[in-house]
C-alpha cells in the first residue's frame, strides 16, 4: 500500500477544473440557492433570539421593581430554549445538505457525465443515513474536545503568565488543526463502507481517516491553503476598497457605492463556493487510487456474531411445529376415538332396547296364563 503519494498544486487545480467544467453553472445555482435559504433561516432565528433575550432582560428589570412575575420570565426562557433547539436542528440540516452537495460533487469527480444540480443534491439528501451522520459528528466533536481539554485545563492554572498562555494557545491551535486534518476524510471513507456501519460504531470512520491521512496531512494542508488563497485575496482586496472608500481623509464615497462594493465582495465569494466544496472530494479521489480500503478498515468492524444474539437450537425451533408423521398419527387417533365413541353409543342404545323386549314377553306370558285360567 503506497502511503506517500502527494498531489501537486497544479494537478489539484487541474482536477478541480476538469470536475467543474460541465457542472459549474448548475452546481453554483443549487449551492447559492441553498446558501441563501440557510442564511435567511439563520437570520430569522437570530432575530427571534435577540427579541426574546431583550424581553427577558426587560422582564428581569421589571421583576426587580415588582412589576413582573417569575412566570413571565419562564415563558421567555422557554422561548429561548426552543430557539436554541431549532438552531441546533438547523445546523444539522445544513451539515446534511453540505454532505449531499459534496457527495454529488464526488460523483462528478468519478464520472464526468454525472450532473451536479439541485435535484441530484436533494436525491442525495434523501438517501443519507442522517442518524449515522449525527453520530459521526458527535464522535468528531468528542475526540476534538478530548484533545483540546488538557490545554484548556493547563491554561486555567497557568494562564496568568502571558508567555505560558501564548504557548498553550499556539499548541492548542496546532493540535486542533492537526486533528481536524486527520478526521477530514471520515465522511468519504464512511460512504465507501456505509452498509457495513449498520450496528457498528461511527468512530471507525475516524480511525480509518487517521490511517488514510498518514503521510498526507502536510500535502492536504498545502492544497487547502492553495485552494483558499483566491477567495482570501478577493475578500481582503474588496474589504480594503470598502474601508478606503469611507476613511480616505475628507473624501468619502456615496453610501450606494459602498453597498455596491460589498455586493461585489459577496458575489465573488459565492461564485467560488463550488470550488471550496469540491476540494476535499478531489483530494480524496486522487489519493484513494493508491491504497486498498479493505486494508484501511482492517481490525475495525466487529464480527457479526458479536452484534446479534445467537440463534436458538434447531431442535427447539422444529419442536414447536409438528411434522407430517405426528399430524398423521393425531388424525388416526382422532378417527379411532370417533369410531370408539360411535360403537359405545350403539351398544348403549341396544342395551336400552333389551329391557323393553323382556317386558313385552312377560306381558304376553301373563295374558296366556289368564286365558288358561278362564278356560
């Protein structure tokens, strides 16, 4: 298994251009549409949270002067909790659509004839095993938190020293970036073996991603930086223009010109979104060719016999249902019992008839005796 195969920046950009050559416009329309919808929903929830928080603060001040009650504060507090729950759900749905977009773009990298459009993205979204993705996100969050926790604890005890605090923050940043890079390919590796994850722990995808990125982390960081450079330069350029237009001595641009510059900045960033979302699928597909995924998944999945209860013994299972010989014997026994019953009833009827016959014969004898006596 080849571990040190690296992708050059030139090859990286060439692969991106090839994958987006036929799908850029359709992919851009779908991504911007979903981006706008997500931004609107986040804005609505943010505004609702702001209004509830303001009312909650007002109710607290009024309660201090006896003009409100604790029940009013509880109502607004429950509203804040509801908004927080809706915000978390929305974040998960945004993550689901991001994964669906990346899977559709990945299919486009594998096969140039695949169309990247909203219908294909929505089809991918419907096919996603969403609970598995939630579990994968939770496992990623847990491992990242555990890696960051020691530095946070050390910063709590020794953060009063500015030099030690700076060193700890730098180490925390390095560890966070390093582990983020290690776990970056987990979603694509999970997709490769998705049926086998039924009943398995989703942390196996993180383990395999760490193995997959062995010898590739530095190359990944370089390629991601190269991919983000254009949008960073674009953003800094127009941010500087907007700043200079409002703060260049006594001269200031009209407000609509400033808004026009801001719109140009946002449009340029949105136009680059397909490139940002396809970078990881391109990196994964380029490096997947040089390794065996079955070897990467070695010693990860639990065997099936440990996931399910053993089946009952065959004898116990078959003893519940009678076989043909037992059914035939039961029928013969029932027939014999029926015939025995009928013969018993016939004998009973005959026994009841016999006393009547004897009584008739005795009456005849008495009649004959009486006739003889008369004579």
